[in-house]
């Protein structure tokens, strides 16, 4: 069998070739039953027929369908189907129009803005956290396996060597030292137990490259590469790019710890720290000490009944922000998942350039965005010098369970009150 384009595979139409890689040829296809474009990955004929490695290759090929097919996440490429048609083995995947990998953005001349890098790694960390909680370890996280879409979203793909850690899973995964050496963790290279932290180490390498345009363990041969990953520390990020905030360097360093005891254990930890780092990129916080923050926040009605320890948790999980009169805080149509509480000052809620409400100290806004990450339905503008605490849904999940429950109760009570007031007044006011 030659690697030539088939006309159809099962019920799917094959349109044109998109790309070729080590695990197969990817075609643009069409699903006539649902009337949608699809991507079709077809196994390489020569690899399938190799008498020594053909069976292993086939196992790796269908491992992608088995493992990725278990996962449904907005930042993981969807697998719809897989099958065999004659001599062709194929996988039907989500088609990403205009997508390209992150590979080109690891070169110095094509680096992305720092805030975009933070957003990309944040989404990757959340997607990996989801996969790990389903028992799936990717084992091959690298820029060429992360697709950067036309609208600047990301999709993790190629689960061909993924490992399923669930005891009751069918054993399709390929064992042994698998992956791309430049992105392997120390434990992968030593062929030790491979878990969540292996993917997080690889993600740290990707983050280092996206920020600096250089590889943290660059070497001219395999043995030198292995020695660096196992024994040497990379050049600090800020030595290569002094404009990088120290908080980002710290995140990279922790992701690249050789000792798993000190490395991040779950993707949500990275996502949480990146979320706080992203907030700091938006503007410097006012120089106000922690005790002053505690005193101001403790006096707000929202936190009545919160023990002091839980108020401290909220302070450390939130971002303190200051706005001058007339500054935009939220712009209608924006998409985010943050919730705001006014510590001092007041803000105007506007829609279609018309002020529909004034919110003051102790009031809050952003409920619907926080709850469902929907587009903002109104704008919020500082009506005078205003201080806020900004709470991100990812970060709040890192506080203690008791604090989360207490926060959620007050949050829902506030949301119900706001919705009731909106209904009674039959006005244009809505939670934003």
C-alpha cells in the first residue's frame, strides 16, 4: 500500500492533504452525515507494514484515539471516531481551520507578547489538569503538539504515547522511555514512574522557550542533553530577558525542578499562579501593606462572618487593583471569569454609553462572568478613585474547602439578590 490519498475512509470523504508527521498523514475531510469539516489522520503504510515495529506503531496510532477520546475539554483536540478501512487505519479529529503549532513562536524573532504566553500556558495547565484527573498523562508535551488557532486559542493534540493510569483501563498505551528527548523530564529519561509532574516539567520547558526563544537545556548531542536535564540548572529566564517579571521566572523554575517533591504536582497550581501573575501584568498594585488590606476588607459587608484566617486566604488569592476616575474596569463585550468587590470608592455601570447604576464600597460586580465566563453585558467605569479586589475563579479554587464554601454562599446570595432586584425594577440593569 502506498501513502496515496484515498477518496473515502468509512463514511468520511477525504478532500486534501494538510500535513505529514511521524505518526501519519493528516487530511482535510468532510463528514457528510453531520455536514462539517474534519481532520483525518491516516497511519503511514510503511510504518504499519514494518515487520519489526509495525505492531508497536499500530498500537501507538490507536492509542491516540483511545486516550484523547476519553477527554472533552475546550483546549484538547476532540477525537470523534477511529477505524480501519481495508489497509487504511484512520482517526477522525476536530478540524482547526488556520491553526499552526507553537513551534515558530519559540524562535527569538517570533516571540509572542508576555501576556499572551501567560494565557497560553494557563490554558495548557488547565487542560493538563483536566486530563490528569481523568487518569491520562500525555508524555509528549512540546510546542509542535500544541496548536495555536486562528483566534489565538490553543489545542493540545497527539496523545499517541499517552499513558492511562486508571486500573480498569484497557492497556493500549506503549510503555518504556517514550517522548521527545528535548522535552523529557528527569524521571522519563531514567525510565522511572511517569505521572502528572512529567507533563508539567515539559510544559515548563515550553514556557521557557516561549518567553526567551531559547531551550533551557540546549545541547549538541543526546548524551549532553541528558546530562543537562538530569544535572544542570538552566540559565535564569531574566538573564536572557530582563523585562520578564520575576514571578514568571519563579513559575518556570518551579516547573523545571528536577526533584518531583518540589515541582508543581497539578496543573491547577500552575494555572493559579499564572492567573495572579497575569493580573500583575495589567498594572502595578498600590503600595499598601497586608495589614491595611486586611483591615479594609474585614470591614466590608461581603465578608461578615468570615473568620480572620479565611479573610487572609481571600487576600492572598485575590488581586488588589486601583483605578483613577474615568478608567475602564470592565468593557462591554469582553470575556473573562473575574469577580470584583469594591473596597473603597465607587463605580458606574454603563450600557450603550448610559449610566444605569452606581455601585459603592462593599458592592460587588462581575457575577455572571465569574460563574459562566460569559461576555460582559455592561461596562464598569471608576466614578472616582477606586480600590477593588479582583477574584479569579481558578485562583479561588486553591483556598481551603471551608473558605470556598463560605465564599460561594455569600456569592450566590449576592447573585440572587441582584437578579431579584433586576426583575422587580424591570430595568436594563443586569449582573455584568
